[in-house]
C-alpha cells in the first residue's frame, strides 16, 4: 500500500459536447495520412477550431476548452479517439499548451499522466463533408495557470491519423485569467458546491464537487469554512481541494485537521499532508516500495517546494508518533511515513516500539500472495523508516526486543563501520530466532564475504518452514555463488511450490549448475500448480526470448488444452532433450529460432514466445484451410445470420451475392460472398473471402481502399468492409465473424498468417509477386499493393522487398513486415534504407532498430554514422546515436558527441550524455559541463532550443547530467 496518496475520483475526463456560438480560431487546412499504418497516403482536408465558453475566467474556475475538427474535403475521413483515460485524471492523447504574454509556458500539472494510463474504451467516427466532431476538456487538467493574464492556448489530438506531432490537427485560441477578490472566491466556492447539489437532486452521474481547479491560496479560507460547516459527503472533496493548494498555510491547515479528534477527517487530512512532506525517496535515499508503485513524484516535488518548511517538522513528528502508536494499520503506515520524512534521533524509540509489535504480530499473519516483496503487515513500511533513522539515533549494541534487533541489523547493512565485537554471535542467534522475519532480515543484511561458521546456518535456512526465509537464503546464495550450496538449492527447487521461491531458487542454482536447474524445472512441468512458474524460469534459461504470453485470446489457434496434459507431454520431451544435449547446454548453448529439434509440442499449445527479432515461436500450427464454398446455401444462411445479429438499429440486409470485392484484384477465381446492408439512406457491403485469399487493392478502385482494421479473419475465412463505413465497423464488425482477429501482419495478425500459410509461405509469396507484376506498373501501385497484402495477412516477402527497393519516403510499414519475416535479404534492405539519402529520419531510425534486433547492426556502424549526419529530427538522431553506441564501434564516441552538439533540445542532450558516459568518451566532458551549467543556472525552467521544463524535470535532468559527468570522470 502507498501510505501517501488519498483517493478521489474525478468523472470528467473527456466527453462530447455541443459547441456554443463562441469566437473561433481556425487552423489552416491540413493534409495527412488517414492512419498511422496507411502508407497509401490518402489525402484529406480538415479544419480545427478551439474556443472557451467565456473570454475571461477567475483563477480557480474550471475553464472548459472546446475543440472541434471538421471535414472540409469531399471524401469521408475517419477519426479515432479514446483508449487513453483509465487510471489517470485526463485523456492523455490531447496535447494542450498555454503560453502567457511574457512567453512563459504554464506547467503541466500531471506530466507523468501517461505513465498511469491503463487504456480505456476507444472508437472511430466517420466524418462526411462538412461534418464535425466536437470535444470539451478541462484546461486545469493540462495546464496550471499560476498567474493572472492573457494566455494563448493551443490544443491538438492525433485522432489516429498517423501524423507526426508537429503536423497533428492543432488549433489555438486566447483566454484571460484574473485574480478573484476574497468575496469573489467565496462566491465561486459556493457555486461549485451548489451546482453539485442540484445535479445530485436530479440524479445525474456527474454530480460531484468539481474542486480540482480551486488550487490557489485565495480559496483556502472558504474551503476551510466549507469543511467546518458542510456535510460529511462534501468533506472528502473539500480536503482534496485543500490538498491541491501549494502554500504553507494549506500545509498548516492540513496539519491542524489531522491532529483533531474527528478520526475520518484526520486520516484524510494526514494523507493529503503526506503528499507534501520531504520524502527521502524523492532524493533517491530510499528505493520504491515495489516495481508497481505509483508515487506521483512530480506532484509531490511541487508541493514540497512550495508548501514545506523545516520549522513544521516538530509538529509532523508529533503527529507521526501519535499515528504510529495507533492499532489501525492505515494510521500506523502514515505515522511510519511521516517519521521517514522528518524523524529525528528521538523518533527511534517510537519506531522500535512499533516494530516490536509489528514483527511479533508477523509470526501469525497469513502469507501475503498478492504483492512481492511481501510487506508482512506493517513491517515493510516501518523498516523503511528504520532504514532512514538508523543513522540518526543511537542503535543499541545489545539488542533485546524484535525492534531493537531489526534496527541493529539495518545499521549493520548500511554502515560498514558499525561492527560491534560480538556481531557474528549476534547473527548466529538471529539465524535461530523463533520470529521468521528476523531470520529473513538476518539473511538480507549479513555482511559478505560470509564467515565460514555461517555457511551451515544458511544451508539450514534454505529449508526453513517460512517461505520468505527460504527466498532470502536463495538470494544470499545467489550472491555468494558457492558450490557448497548446490545440493541444498537443488533440494529447495525440487520441492518448491510457491512462485517467488521457484524464481529465487532457480536463479541461485543456475549460477552453479545451469543444466541441473533446467532438469529440475522440467521435471515439475507435470504439476499444474507450479507448471507455469517453472516454465517462465525454464524458457529464458534455454533460449533467448524477449517475452512470452498466452494465445488463449487468439481463438483461431484452436489449441487451448488442459495444462495437466500439456505438462506431462512437455516433461517427457524436455527431459529427453536435456539428456541428449547435455554437453551442448553445459557449454552455454542456447536454442535458436527455427531449431529443428524443437517443435510446438515443447510448449503448451496456447503459449507463444516473443523472440528477440520480433517474431513469435513456435509458429502457429498450419491450418492449410480448405476453400470455403461461398456458393453453398447453408454457408450463406449462416453468415447472413451473423450479419443480421450484428446490425445496429435501423440497418437491415438488402441483398446478397457472390463475386469479388470492389476495388480488389485476386489471384484466383474462387467466388466470395457479398452481403449488402442498408439504413435507407446509404448502402454498405460486407465481403466474406477465403482465409488464404491473395489479392491486392487498386489505387482507383470503385470502393475506398480497406484499412487494416477493416479486415477480420479466423482460420477458415476473412471478412472485409469498406473504409467509409468505419463507425459501423468499430461497433459491430468484429461480431460478424466468430473468433475473428485482425489480419494485418504488423498489427498482431502475423500469428494468424503463420497458421494459415504455414508450410506454404513460398507458394503464397510466388502468387502475390505474380499478381503484382501483372497489375502494378508504377511505384504508387506497387506500394498500394504491398500495403494491402500486409493488411490482408499475406506473407508476400518478395513483394515487400520489391516495394522497399523502389519506395521513397515513409516505408515504415514495409520495415515492420520484413522485420517479422526476417532473412538476410531483409537485412540488406534495411542497410539500403539506412544509407538512402531520400529516406526519412523515421525510416533511418526504424531500419537501425530492425538491424539491431536481427543482430546485424554491428557491421553497419559506418552507415549509422553516415545516417546520423543526414538526420535532422532530434528524437531520431538520439535513437540512432544510442544504436551506434551498442555496436562497439571505435568511432562511436566521436559520432555520438557530434550528435550531442547538433541537438538543441536539452532533454535529448541529457539522453546522449548518459550514452557518452557509457562509452567513456572523455572528450565530451566540456560539452557535458556546459550543459550541466545551463541546467543548474536555469531559474524559470527555460533552456536552450526554446524549451521550457517544470521543476521536477529540471531536477531529473540535473541529477542525470551530474551522474553522467561523475561516470565520465571515473572512466579509465
């Protein structure tokens, strides 16, 4: 649990609204790609507008920014929104910037919002000529207006158009903010709450107090009065508003409320207070609690800087000690956190007393299985406090209580000078403690090299009845790498039933005997309870993989199976493989992709491995589908029922027939099945085609060309729809084919393609190439054909190679497809693209990335250097420099430093400073020192290149450049 962050749910993320008749600032018509994967470059025209409901707002009002996009072209366009709000306070795909008259940029109040985003619902919308889509977003979620004045506000959204950031639909408008008087501030607060009450009476879903914008000191007193006189339902939101005010008075108010007798309000206030305390974690003095912790660092750094003073520490210490003595778990965690931040030598006694209780209680707590490292109740949070305070207070050299023992061991681990004369005998007693946590802590903190008399104790603790003690012993033996523990580790791994113990034991044993570790893991595959945990440790030990996952969602594989059955089969196969290839494995051999000794039966049939080159292993079992007879009446009736069930209100089936989809050229004459649907105003056609259908799209076909999301497939057939009917597709299309899945090779359809064309790739490639040679006479036709084959899921490697050789500009689709298919000829194309002066910066970047993933970049270092000299886009240049650094080229240091000097944006300069330090390129020291000076001397966040950074970003950059210079100075 994070003891700091209070929970407060805001429901207004992003919603469609009708725009009023406000003044509009209109962007010039722009052209762009229809989607990020639409290499056909279909032109479109649009206008975007931005406006506010009012020209002038008080600081603290929730200014709603209206944004619209209108299709000004003749052809329909499709926009896509959503998928960007769950887990965060705002829709992260909107980009909004507010610039004051003096040129200063209003800081982003949630600069790391995208890190917390867990997706969300998304959808597409078709805009015909003159149609608009309208949106309204809250400006305070995107820009913190810190001072009164006029602001120029720009807003943009990608809309799924695939345009680079600088070319995305962007509109600007102006707005003015004024400071309210005390009476005006009080009136605004009352209006906010009154509006919420009216909505609640009407049972509206948005009935909440919209208080997040009231983050200015002028609103503090009205909010405190509201807290005193308001109802209990309003208290949480009122404290949320107070918690957003970055001032010393707000801190004092929260401290006062947290100290009162109202337990519910005190706890809420304490949580908000904890967000503005000087947490040692912010300085890097403590690690994060776990890899999944969301710590809100930028927000907390701002609050600490603006609303904390050291003279508040005594009051917070007193409050922390009070909470620490509570029997309530949440209050005790808050108390421990407060003392982490401001505790002094006198606080040690309180922490020891709390540890005495928590450690003793941990003996009988049930095993915590939903989080690791396991917190053992409140022990973990208290130990973070002990870690901070151990150096501040006197630590007894004769510890007796559990808390004293824990503090003693903590100081042993962090202070090499703290070695009382009897520390070894103390540790021998800790190893035998009747409290599991103390045994665990002893293993975690014992100094190394390990005294010889400790070895039997560690071996004994490897078989401890407490699983976390066993895990700690495994971690220690992994660090020691002593063969004396091999037999005991083999015993532990053979009998392990818990995931984290299996991980720890296998990691430790693999250091001593990789083959024995693999053998034990394989022998456990027939136990369904541990098979997955063992497999996830086994696979990286025997073959180089980037990831693994389940194909259970890919119903077209048709291979979901009982894990018990799979485990018994895999156990036999892998044990035989290990025995037959022991010499190979003992020499460090790893299985490579395509190794004929390994088949799909060596894994559960619903499991897949992502290889380092971007492909999946094993390939899906080839289906070699039989041609579906679309002229069969029963087949047609079944498909008609699927279409009918998926139709939205107002739509009905108008007609059916066979033939070929409009706008496509096919390699065979097999009939396809057409279903025409109508809503009385317009007609649209749905086409069912064979699973292994090979066809290319025309440039000037009678129907608009398909997109990757307009084609769906399974192991027996594919279904297609016109791009113009995208809204219908997004809501209903996937229901028209049972177990349907995207067919695009580069949008997760590669696995389905392997299943359909497995063993027949060369035949499919030959047919596709013949089709292209017969029908494509221009580079544009060839490019359209190649993209349509990628969308359709046809592994037409020779077509992709041909298009890549002739292609100019953006060929990223082809790079992605060829990277999946692989081969030396693909690598040759990537080298060509890297060297081609007509390649875009992004194409050079993607080509280098593909070569790196294929292991072919090392010999291409001169081409990377040449490409860097032609690359202007700073992000691509930075990426190329990083790839070059990994080649080991002796020219890498000089070339990366040249890129460092060309780049203007300090953020990318800091990125390359890390690279230069890693390359030990000492000639870069003057440039890094100059950058260090610029960052250190920035007062308002303004840096070179016209960039502006908020305080937390500056602090992060400062720390990184300081670290890079330190590493460079220490280089030999």
